[in-house]
């Protein structure tokens, strides 16, 4: 059965190959992964066109070091139009639906249709540690589009500032595919992957590195990621993120990001490695 969610691991070459002043479809570089261009196409539609974020700010310095997921819909070319300017679509993840029901006969036929096309309809990214300081309450700023990762050890303000954490963001679903559970599907997929792959998020130092540091009298960073996760949530989405165990951090307050009010919300995942 077809895979309808794609995962792209950190791709360092994006820091030099991706031109933030151009649309994903107009990128001149040939080595940009298709999955990333699909993610950016969705983000451009939602954040740039809908919400007014400047195009040059949408791609930022975190993108090359992020894990990116893209959810695709299967669109049958021989199907009749659904009235949304596209053909019938069946949004799936790893061969499963975004709810607990069994596939309908119509969906089964679409999945096996050799003429079906995949269309990117949603995306999310996971930013591993480290992170820059958190925006101050009542702050007004643009998205960080620096092409340099923040220095190790930098932490945000807030009540959970002292331990390594992941940050989920850039969650976006195309308008015609909303209310299908795809945003929740992307959240569950990213959180489940993180809970099972903590070593990929923040690798502990190797034993020989620890011993060498001790022999040389140096301190060694023994921090590991223990499941702490953050979202910078648009205020109207607080209830959505609370469904996944995220709780608002009152100390972080509210701030303006590209003209949109945000809050900080934390959750601690149960690691399953």
C-alpha cells in the first residue's frame, strides 16, 4: 500500500542551495529534495498567501537542520471533480486513514488506481536543540530567516527553559483539505516519531569522548533529550494543541510574530526507545 507521508531528515545543503527570495517552484538549484519543495509549496500557500508572511522570511535558518514531514493526497485523474478545483482525494498516512474507521470501497479503489497522482497538501517540521532565546512578552518580530543555527546552549525564557527540547512548527494544511484530520495526523506522526527516535534528536557524547574530556580536565556536555517539546502556537489554536498534551506557559506571555499573536505551550513525551 502506498506511503502518503514523507519524512525528510536534516539537509544541510539547503543553507546554500535554497533561495528564500524565490518560490519553491522557481528554485534554480537542482539538488533541493522534492519533499522539501513540496513542504515549502504548502507553506507558501498558507503562510505567505493566506497570512501575509513575507516570502523571504518563510525559509529560515532552522529549515536545513529540521525534520520535515509532508502529507500527500491521492488524486485520481479519471475521477470527477469534487468542486474544489481538483479531483477526488484520499488523504492517508503510511497506509492508514486519519481516523479509526476502515477504508471505504471508494477509497480502496482510489488507492489502487494506477492513474492516481500524489499532491502535497500538508506539512510540519521538528526543530531539534539548541534554540535561540524565546521572544519576550509583548515582543513584535519577524520570523528568523538567518541561515545560521543558534549557538549551543542557548535556551528560551519560560518555566521549562533549562533542559533540551524540540520545537514543532510550520504546521500547515491547504484550505481545500482542512477538516479532514490532517493537521492532527501530522502532529501525531511527528510526536510518535520523536518518541521513538530520541537518539536522532540529540545524541549523547560517545564514551570515549567522555573519558578524553575527563582526562583533559574539561567539562563535557552530558545533556540528552528527555521528551520535552514546545510549540509557538497561534492563540486561536491553543485548544488544538492541548489535544496532544501541550499546556500554555503563562510565564512566556504573548507576542506578535509576523503580525500574528502567539503563545508558548509545552508537553513532555513518553519516550519509547
